[in-house]
């Protein structure tokens, strides 16, 4: 039984050899895109340090520049935003050694475009993992590579991909439920955009407006609107 430090060293040096990296991937980040029914595209970034999740560093991105389900463009935007910010706030030493992309050649090439635009070509290694056969793609390679199914490198990449997927879906569901609650307010008779925004600003969120007492809502809007919200909520 290896002690934890020796086990980490073995994993990192194994990954460096398997993926032909110029240094050990002590800091790895993995991106996964999510859009349910093509709406509200988001991208999740999970961070592993020495092969273990660093959950405080996880980030979600609500995709701003892409209309509808365009996985490639969403990946490009998320990668660009993540590393332009890291460069700005922490400089080059804050960058990961390896970037894992949930996807095949298309996603990898769009992630690479963002890296090149930031002037980081050669500084962050990129590998994509395609779901069906667990193929690994490198930028510019026409054919994938396959690692032994029992390989520690493949297992860690799969763990990261699955963790990014879980984190992305959790964020997506939360975002959609917030929008669903906000749309309940829109359906209340007599509430226009100005009143709705005033209520949300006062109470902090649409959910808190709905949870508030009729009396408290009436102080911000009218009693008629307060009654309508409560009756709408408990139909």
C-alpha cells in the first residue's frame, strides 16, 4: 500500500507519460456543456488538484453569446472567459497544466481556438474524451487514442468528466427552476414588469416574493396584487 503522497506522484507521472505532457498535471480543469431542450446553455468547469476535486474552485458559466444549442461555440466562450479571467487575476502560474473537454474533435478544436486567442498555445495541454468509446482526442490529431480501460489516467479523466456533468446539470436545474418561479409572477393579474422587478428587488428573489406573507407583499405592491399572488401560489 503506497502512502498518499507516493500514490499521487505515481498517478501524476503516469498521466504525464500516457498523455505525452511536458509536466505533471497537478492542476487539471474539465469543461462540460449543458442545454436542456436547447434553452439556457451553460458550461461547467470543475477543478482537480493532485487528482482530487477542489470544489471551491468550481465555476459555472451562463453562455451569453450563443443562441440555441451550439455546443462548439458554447465551449469556445466558456474556455475563453475562464482563462482570460485567470490570466487577469492570477497570471500564468494560476493556469492548469491540463484541460479536459467533454467531447470529441469539434469541442476540442473550439476550446483550442480560445486558448490560441489568449496567446496560451503550448502552455495548457488539451484532451477531449468522447463518450461512446471513451476515445481521447488531442488538438490537430485526426485519430483518437485509446487507453487501457483499467488505466488510472483514464479513470481520473472519466471521474472529472462525470463530476463536470453532475455539476453542470445541478446548475442548469437550479437556473430553470428560478425562471419557472419568476414566470409564476408574470402570470399574476395586474403585475407588470415594473411591479415584478420592484417586488424581486425588495424581497431578494421571485421565490421569496411567493413565500412572503400577504401583508408584507401588500406593503410593496397593492393588496389586490398580494391576494392574487397568494391565490395563484396555492391553486
